[in-house]
């Protein structure tokens, strides 16, 4: 079985500040489902109708490390990335104890370690800085899925979907007990993969540019941002192997 989270709720202002944005809504429930299967290798297998945003098998990133307040951007190209390009953005908002934020992409996963006391974010961008947008039709999909390799400590996940310029739909996940986001461990002590399952119907539309007539629509998603955020004292460590729609 796979641990799956659905939907989420009210957010702390510091998490929003970490990504320099400003909305918050939604609520949480947790359930165990088996719509995906786990292979003998312990990997989540997606269905044949899935649209994979990124499986991290292409576009490697050597380990990057920072402990200064500010933002860094790293571009990668790869055939298994929607639009053939991702940008990894690392942002440190607060770092009183001068600890490090580290991230790398290798062996089919993105690995992140955000140090003790840091308020920060690791952001994945798709469809940005390209002559052609993603133009994804997500109207036939129900969920956006984020597969973690195994047990992690607590961190928030936010998502923005953009169409027609700045107009977007956003999802803000929070209000969960810490152990829910930590994932699953088998009785023998080994990690189990788990999936954060986000219903697309729970995205909230935002008309950020009133001068543009065309509003956000799920059948023409041009750009996507996925944020992994921490503002808790212990920091955040995680590995994500795949992001997809089904």
C-alpha cells in the first residue's frame, strides 16, 4: 500500500513569505489507497494514462550548497522533463544559525537538505524561460502526484499552475500532523515510497491580471511551479522521485 495525502488547508504567513506570494486556503484528509502499485524494487509504478511532469532521470544537477540569504537559479535540460527543461530555484529567507541548504539531482531523484533553523524553499519551475510554453491539457486528469522515495521530516508543498500569462490556480498544503508528511517505514525499518496526491479540483483560481480577458483554464497550462518549503526549526530533508498527473 502507498501512503497518500489528499488536499490541505490554512497556512502560516512565514511559508508564504518564503516564496514571496500571498494566498492561503483549503483543508486536509488522509487515506490509504492502492491506485498505483509498488514494484518488486519498491518503486511506485504509474498508470498508462499518466502524464509525467518530471521523473528526474534526465537533467542532472551537481550538488549545490548555500548558506546566505537570497535566491539561486539552476537550469537543467532533459528529455524526460515536460518542455525539456526544469529550473531549480533555492531561496533562503532566514538563517540565523548560518546553516546550509543543499540540493542535487542524480540517480532518478532530487535530494534536498535544508538545515536547522532555515526558513527557505526549493522550487521547481517548468515551462519558464522558453520560447514555447508547456500548453498542457490537464482537464482530463484528477490528481497531481508527488512521489517521495521514503521517510522524510515535515515540509509543506505548494503548487502554482499558470495559463494566459500571470493568471493561475494555486494549491496550498498544510494543517497536517508532522508524521503524515514523514512518509512510511516498514516493520523491518526500511523506507517505503509514499505519494502526496493533490486533487486538481481543489486548486483555487486567481485572476492576477484583470487586464487579461482569458482566465486560468486547466486545458491550457503554460507554466508550473512546485515548492518544497520549511520554516520549522529542525529543517527539512527529503528525496522526490517523480511528479505526474493521472
